C-alpha cells in the first residue's frame, strides 16, 4: 500500500511498511525509512507507482482552469476526492485527485485550506479584493523594476526626486522606491552615496559628507533654541584689567590674563575664565540645550556653536566690557618658580583688549621676552608670564620624566569662499607650535585646569576629571588621578565653558566651591556618586568623538582638494611605519601598497593619482627614495592628521584620544572659527 503525505509543507509519496494507532513506518520515494504521524496522511492508494504519482499529477494539473474550478466547486468545505469525482467523473483515480490537490494548494487566493485534503472556495468579495491586491503587487513589481532600470541608467524618476535625499541617511526601506534604489546599488556594485552622487541628488561629495554628519548629529537642524537668559547676580568688580590671547578669528573668548606686581620678583597672575555657569543651572532649559550638543563643532571654514549666540555675546570676554568671570589668582616668585598662594574668585573683570597671537608671535620671541632691553608690546604682562611659565614647564617635565615636544608643525585651514562649496580656495598655513606665546598660554591653561581639579578633589566635590596612567589612554572619570602625559597630579577641563559641556559642568561645581568652601558638597549641583554624572561622561565621549571624527574627515577632504587645486601629481612624503606615510607640507597620511621596508622617518617621493573625494582616498606609488636618514617622528605624530582611509561614520564606531598638546592647551582643541587646527591628534580604533 502506498500513501500521499505532507511533510514540512510539501507533498510526498511512499510505501507503508507498518502501521500503529497514531503513526506509520514509511519508506519514502527516495528510499529513506521514516516515521510519520497518521494525521499527516492525505490518502492511501495502490493504483499508481509512488515514484511517478507527483510527476503525473503535476503534468495533469497544467490543464486545469482555476476560474472554472472556483465556479463549479461546492460553496461549503469539501474534500478533494469529492471535487475530483465532480470534475473528472466517478472513475477519477489517484492521479486526478492528486492533480486537483496540488492545484488547489497552489492557489490559496481561490481556495482556503480547511484541513487534511479539505478546502473551501474563497467568498467572492474576498476573492475580488485579493485579485486587486495581486494586481497592485504586480504593477508595483513592474514599477520597481522600471525605477531600478532608470537608476542604473543615471535617471531620477521625477516622482521620486523629492524623497531621494532621504536615501542617504533615513530611507523608508518598506517602500518600492527604496527597494528599486537598493536593487540598482547592488546591480552597479557601488555604495548608496556614490549612486546618489551619480544621480546628482547631491551636487558633490562635500554635500554628502555634510548631510551624513548633520543627519546623525543634528537631525532637527543646527539652529540653537532661543532661550531667555536669567539675570546675572551682582558680583564684585576686580581691580585688574585683563587681556585675552586668541587666534584672529576667535569669537568665543573663554579666557584672559591679568598681572599684578607685588614688588621684587613676586607677581599675582590672574587667569580669568568666562562664567556662563552663573545663569545655566543644572537641568535648566539653557543647560539641557548645551548638554544636547556637548561641544562646539569646528571644521574648515565654519562651526556649529554649543551655546546660543546670545549666551556667547553675554559671557564672551570681549574687549571693552566688564565680564562675569571665574578667576584664579596665583601668587608666585618668578625668580624661583615658587607658588606662594592660590585663590579663586567670582567677579566681574574688565577686558582691556583681545590680543591676537597671529600678530604677537613674530615679536614675542624667546630672545625678546628674556631681554631686559627689548621693546615689545605688553612687556609688563608677557615677560613675567614667560619667566614663570618656564618654571611650570620644567616642573611638569620633571614629573613626566622627559621634555615635552612642541616642535611639530600644525596647519591652519583657511577657505576663500563658502565651506559648502568644494571649489572654495583652500590655503594651508603651516605654524610651528613652539612659539613662546603658545607655550606660555598653554602653561597657564594647564596651571588653571590642574589647580581647579585639585580644588574640587580637596573639597570632595565630584567633577569630570581627565587622567592618564603610564602610556595608557586618557580617561574621563569622577575622581582625580595623575595625568602622566601632561605631568600633573590631577587635571580637569575647566577653561572652555562656552565651547565644551564638561567645562561648564566643572564650572558649576567650582562656583559652589567658591561660595560655600568646605560645605560645598552639601549644596553643589552634583553630589558624589550621582549616576547622572556617568551618563554625562558617556554622552560627552560619544558626541565629542562624533564631532572630532567629522572634523578629521573634513580636514582630509580639504587636503585632497588642496592637492587637486595645486595640481600636485608628485610630492615628498615621510615614512611613519611600514606602508604608512605622511605627505610633506600637507597634513594627510596614506598607505602605499608594496612599499619596501624603510626606516621610520625616511624621505621619499611619491606619485598621486585617482583622488576619491567621497571615500577620502587617493592612490600613491613610490617614485624615489630621497633620504634614508632617520628623523625624529614622535609616536603621537603617527596618530595625527586625519582618519584612516575608508573610515565611515555609519559603519565604524570610533574612540578618539586627544594628545598632550590638546590636553595642555584646550583652547586649541579644536581651534576656533574659520580654521581647523591639526594639533588635534586623533587615535581612531575599530572596536571589537
């Protein structure tokens, strides 16, 4: 005896070997012995070979008309055997019954399965609705195929033009428009952004980079919410006049300096930091707006500020006004470097002038600062600061165990034209970071950040501290630990509250310290071990990494545009390690496949070809080895410049650690406004 049974949604035949009450032992057509449940048996037969039944039934079913079968079938649930007799006559055999079974099973729109071998015709209204849906599906499939062909040919269907930009970052993957586009991407073997560029949905690669970043970081736009600024409390007026030192294009002036001569070699150095935390209370609308952004975003030619322009205007230490400030006064003997006293005050400080280091660095040379006869501007301020800064640096070097290097060249990116126009003229201005004006500002910023970190720690106030153990990564935590690279016992970012949320957070804690002293723990905005502090750290690291990644990508983009604009086909480069090289006079790195094993620091000449502004890559090949002498390439330099090639924001999570130069002088991390300062050293690692 043979049987037709169902297994895993398929009809099969076999020979019955033995039977039990609820199961059967069967030898399938393939010769395999299996046990099946009796409930899975459709019917038994013996008039046809099981090896040929399904083949014959399939062939016979091709002659059937589904519309006719639906019309003549019983209107109630019926057995296939019954329909076979009505259709083929009383002598309908196993082949005819199986043909009808297979046919009905293949047309569920017309016949609904009700059980083993049982079916019921679909009600007319349901059948008509199903037919309409089927026709709609067919038309959609045709439309999808047509759109795919259009995309492959480089044509954007007019009805899809308005939604095409969303395909870059936020496509609705359930629509046939996206499915057609995805099919075209697969057929062409390219990436989504590349096809969008090919279709002129975006005018250029720069627009793609910008849109991808904005969609992730600022999905609701870059406009800062306009929030009323609470009145500023009355503060005592400082007796000093302060001077800021920044780049020419800085608009968010966070810090300024003052000096008081006590006699002989003793001075009081004032470090004055803009104080928006006076009105930005924890969880206030202004605080939540700043916390959402976490930092100002800088990239060549433009920036997206953390604070609203009204907050910046109110608290920026602009020349000619009395500005609220958190001031650190350090009394020191500049002959010995001894710090005699430290005092922190809340006050209003008159900003005498906003000095620009672009003009000062040429006249404030080390020789001029150390000469008693040299006539230099603001000598009464900078000469004592310079002498004291050398003691501060020597003390840090002693703790570090080695001198700090500051002779690496950084490049300022200047654009003539819109930052959104890839045809804007890019200029790379090299600047050595060891100018005296930079060094003394860096030392006083380190002094400020380490001193205030010490103040928070001494009062048991939680802050967001930065630390680094021997050759380890820089970490952010709620407790103070040594920072090996800088060479201080504790460190916290406190000097950029207009541009960075961590500094704003710490400033609120410092205000509590100034107002309440040893009782500050009881009234400070944040108490020890609050879970929200860890949330802020995590959020800041994530967002700040995203910003620095975009900044580095834009730097690499404009480096490539510089190469194109200068028509550079051959350049000099320096070997960093293995196949990785850095171009001379252009802050960009690349790998050269097949580069012979050369000493670190070897000068070579390379050819440049096939620049890809979307993937931010270019092809390079070795032309000539120029100099095999080893030059001093700092390990921190190895990590600087730009992102690794092919790093994609939506594919790779990144961790960015800022090098000692940025830790030393947070005012250059990143550089304000219309330039991008490549002293930001980014280490980008793929996470496991």
